[in-house]
């Protein structure tokens, strides 16, 4: 009896310890969380995008006419003076080479012009003969009229015929002159480049000078050769007169107004200040690196700092632009502490080692923090990045 009672006590104790261990192992454990406190600080909401510096007024010089341009010797960075610095020189372009067919056509045109000249010379000889005959007839009729051998009407007819013969002679001489020039014109089309070069006098070159004071930004065409009229040659501008242009999404551009402040970074120097001067009134369709079509709007900014601070920048330099939409001291939380609860924003507040669900009203926000307008007091701790294990009233412990 005593042995049985002893065994019962032993096994009962062991069973009680086992049950207690299982109960202890299965008891609810507090969830480890990261906490962050709501605090008042500077919140800055910006639109960030890559921009580019450019000279405010860029002058592109074009060839004024088609011709043979001599080699451009100026280099990018050379200082030029308006109306005095000669940048390029263009002379008349040499004629194009004639192929066999075109040369045969020109030869035929020369022969046709020569035949037309001979015909005009023959017409001139005929006109001279007619004039000589009319002159003789007029002299005889005048003598006969003095003897009263012919009527006055016969003399008048002879005078008219003489005038017509003189007009025909002048017409024939003019026609011969025209045919001679046409022959010379046809022959000139067959002149070779060597003959043209031997007949050419001093070079009647057209100089291309700088339209404004500034610096050569880029030479677009340097080598000697034939250029067409209107071909771009080089660009001139003042590198001390820079502006910034940034291409923003149209949905971001509508939030910006002229005069808004901006911050310029990522150019290799210290942070610079700028102001928005103009939002372009039209958008452009551009394809992003992911192949998505986007509507982009160019926004132009001016530097607000003295030129000495941004003088190392030049035309076409890359910069990072942050256009400031809002900046102020507000109660804020990290963005990772908030989540959607229906139609509202909410947070889990840490109270007495438990998570308490609380809706909040938010204001301005950026990529890192958000303004809390209602629902929290400064210093209250909230759970950062709450997982699906966090529920209202769940026990928590700071990690």
C-alpha cells in the first residue's frame, strides 16, 4: 500500500511538472518590435529630378550661303568679341563634276548656241542689205520728187521703208548680241575647275564673325569643305550666365509655381540655392528607361547664390534638383510607422507594453517622414514597420 501510494505521488508530481512546463511554453509571448517616437522637426517636401545647366542665350552660327569653308581654327572656350572676331570664312563653291551624259548635253547646247549665233549674223547681214537698198530708194525718190516725176505718197512710202529697214537692222544687231551671250553662257558650263581657278581673281570670301561677346561653347563643323547654306558651324554663349532646366512629369509640374525655392546638389560642390523662373506651357512625350511614355514639362530655374559659388559649372553639366513644395517645423513620424486602416491612416501606439491602434490625420509627407496633424502627442512611441502579428492589444516588447 505504501509502495503504491509512493508511486502515485511520484508520477503525479512528474505529470504536474510536465503540465506546468507545457503551459509555460504555450503562454502568449510579447512580440518584439522597433519603436519610434513622434517628434517635432524640420519636414521638407520636395520634387526630386535630374537637371542640366545651360547658357541662358546660346547663339548658333550658320553658314550664310553654300560654299567652300576654310578650316575653323577657334577652340571651345576661346573668348570672342562681337563683330570683330572672325570665326569662319566661306568662298564660292567649285562647280560639280560633269558626267558623260551631262557633258554631251552641254556640248550640244554649245553647238546650238553657235548655230543660233550664225543665224543671227545672217539676219544682220540681210538687215544691212535691206537698209542699203532702202537708203538708195529714198535718195532716188527725193530726186524724182524734185523733178515732179512721182507723187508725194511715193516719197513717203520710201521714207517709211527706210525707217523699217533701220529698225530691222537694230533688231538684228540686238539678236546677234543675245546669241553671242547665250553661246558664252553655254561655253562657261563646260569650263573645268583648273580654268575657273586660273580666271578667278582675289578671293571674294564671306567672313563669319561673332554676333555677340562671349565664349565659343562648341564647334559643330571644323574641317574644310563644302557646306550648304544654313548649316550649323558653332555655338557661342556666355558661360557666366547660366540657368538650370529640369524635365518633370506633368503631374509634378502642376504643383510648382514661379518663385518657389529649390536646392541644387550632386554637381561635385556644396549645396546651392535656386528659384523657379518659368514653367514651360507645353509638354513633350518622352520614353523612360523602362520604355514607358511620359508627359514631361521643362521647368527653368535661376541660381540664387552668387556666381562665385557655382562658377565651376558650365554648359550642359548634370545636377540634382530638389524643388521645395513645403518646409516647416511640424510633428512628424517616419513613413514606415503608418498604414491604411480602411479609409484612414493609423498607427500602433506602445502603451503599457501593449500595442494600441490609433487613427491619425496626416498632412505633408516626403519619402521618409509624414506630418501628423491629429492623433498623436510629441514623445509618444509608435511601432515601426508593424507586421501582421501586431493587433490591437497585443503584448509587445522593444527589440
